[in-house]
C-alpha cells in the first residue's frame, strides 16, 4: 500500500456468549492499536468499520482472525492518507445490523454467495431480479441498472416490503446486494423463509464488486 492508513470494513455472524465482556476486551485492543471507527457487538456476531495506520490494521486483522469465532471474517481494505474517523465507538446491541429478524441465523441458512464475477455474469439474465437491500438514501447515490429498490429509510422496514413484491418475484432468481454484504445475509435468509427458492447474495457487497469487477 502506498498510503499510510487503512480503512477496514468487516462483519462476522458468529455466537458471542458474553457480548459485554467481549466489548470491554475488544475496546482495549482498539485503543492499544490506535484504531478509530464504529464497532457493534452482539450475541450474533461482530460488525465494524475502523481506520488506522497500515501496520496497526494488519495486527488487528491478525488478532481477530486468530480467534476461531472470527476465522472466516472477510476484511475489505481501502487505502487512506489519514484516519477516516474522529472517534472510537465500541457498543453492544441486540443485532449487528438492525433488522428485527432476531430468529434468523445466517449460519444455518442464507442465500448462495456469489463472487463479484459470478454476480456480474448473472445480473442481466431474463430470469433474474436484482434487489437492492439498502436505504433510499444509499441507492440514490448509485445502484445497479434495473435493480428493484424498496423505498426504505432503514433496513428494519425490509420484511414488510416483501409481501407487495411476491408476484413480481415469482419464479425468478433473486440476486440481492448491499454495501458490504451484511444486510444480504439476513435478507436472503428471510426470502428463503418466505418461500422463494433461488436466492443469491453478492459476497462482499458493492465495495468488493467495485474492486474486483469494476463499475
């Protein structure tokens, strides 16, 4: 990397038995490594975006992945000239992304993960519907051509929007996408729960897609 700082975006659905104790431990780790950003911890896992010097971010990724609970975490890394955040917030919440779908465990069942190249090959087929899981603010900035948008201000509104789309989605392959992949984990699982059979998600979201498939 040419720039001195890194920005990390990551999540991992994995059981954390004592979120409060883990929060204390994780907060101290971030302070020790001079990381800034926002991290959410819950019984269902970890979700964060932080910035720091390259060597500090490298050490953070090594420590996190060394924990068997987070061995599968996929860090998305960007370069930066400076810290991307002004403060550090490490908090516990009921969910790592607020959906209200507390009963859904993406480790048990979720949509098929597509790598960016696979998503790009499938997205324009006639039997496919591409679905944007993000808020109206986010998709107004940019989205895939022809994507179905849900007109939501917050992801927790997603489940009630699906009923109105059942006829439109019938018999189609559904390709979901979001910013970094985390919303699609539960969104695609919910679609499967609602009886849709061919459900996929863009692994790593549009951030990974932009890096690997362009656009």
